[in-house]
């Protein structure tokens, strides 16, 4: 039986291979050559789905947007269009237009019949704004919405601001999916104090029993390197040294800020590569102070010199 979906071809290798979708980054990748077809899975080619009915066999029609946790009603409610036209494209008379307007108003009211619906609607509107500002993928947004819904169901949002609980959920989702976003980044974008996000973050971890993985310093190295625009030689040397530290299971990074640890390693490796980068530039890119970089360099200098 022939597949109802149209065949897809990579624009680089021109071979019809199965496309791989990365749920963490939201990228669509060719399985043959590894080319990134799209940086957002939703922006990819919209596949048509067939409707098998008696009069519309073998025809394709769109089934609408998928259900999403990031919508207060999960996208399952009815929607009355804004165009006051009938099926033939002709305008409606005044009486019919007034009736449709009243139906549209009551339809909107029925979608928010409780305080929970209003709370989720406001929260996910703010989440959509944070998605654009932080550059988060749809997978991170869905994870954030799931965490916020669990927190609201357990009553953890009572007495807390919507922005504070939402930003804490965003930070947890980024940590779980290895997205390099710090508390400082989220606080700066969301206009919420860092200590408020940290307090709500600890509350969610305790009450929801969430296990957060350790931050991977390799992601921090790549992020800082892209910000200060150092050479690829320095970046590769820093990554190689970090892999050696992880392979040897050294504890020199225990208890240290991952961003500060990565910035210190880049600074030490930039001396051998003769990159003109200062501690102030690295501190600003990593969101730490110069004192933090200097203190970590004292522990790393002996190891880097012997590496």
C-alpha cells in the first residue's frame, strides 16, 4: 500500500531518506548527510492527512493544530472564525452578523469558566513571549507547561505570582533538557528577580520530586566561545581538556559554577593559542565576576599546564 504522505528529499544530498526530528532542539535532520533541514520542527513541511469517507476517499485535508499542553484548553475547544462571510464567500446581513458576534462572545466566555482556566491562559501567554525571547524549542515549552500544570494542581501556585512560578518551570525544563540557560538569563528576560525564581525553583524540586541532572560544562564552553568569538583552536582545546577531566573523573569542578568553570578553562587555553581575550570579556559572557574566574584558575592552572 502506498504511503499517504508525500515523499521528502534532502536539498543537499538529493536522496529520499527518512528525516530525523530532534525533540530537544526542535531541528529536523537528514539521516543520510546530517544536514539540518529546519531549525524548528513546526516550520517543516506540513503533511496532509487523508480522510477516508464514502464521498472523499483518497482526498487529503488538514486536521488542524495538534493538542498542546501550552494552551489553557489544550487546543481542543471550538473556534468561531472572525470573518463574517458564509460558505460561498458572501457577506452576512446585519442580523446574522450580530448573532454570530454574540455566539463568538459566549464561546470565549465558556472557554474560561473557572479561575484555573484564567490562570493557565495568562501563564501560557507569558510562556509564548518567553519562548521567542529565550529562543526555546517547542519541546522545552511543552515540558514547561507540564511542570506548571502539575504545580498548579498541587496548589503550589497559591500565594505566588504567575511569572515567578512560570519562570521557575522554564528553568527546570531547560535543566532537564540540557539547554544552557541560567537563572540570570531568565531573570533578565522575564523581569522577575533572580531570588524569586530560585525560591520557586527549590519549592518545585521539593514538592514535585524532580531530579535535575548536572549541568554539562561542554555546553557552557560552546556558549561562552560563541559570545566572545574566540578561535576554533582555543575552543577545541578547552573541550578536549574538559573531556579529559570528565574521563578521569576528577573532582576539581565539584562545587564550582559551571559557567565560571568553563570561562576559566577558556581563559587558560587562550594564552597558549594567543587569543586576545580578557577576563572581563569572559566574565561578562559567562555572567560571573572576574574574581570567580581568577579563583578557579588557581585550581586549574597546574592541571592545564600538565595536560
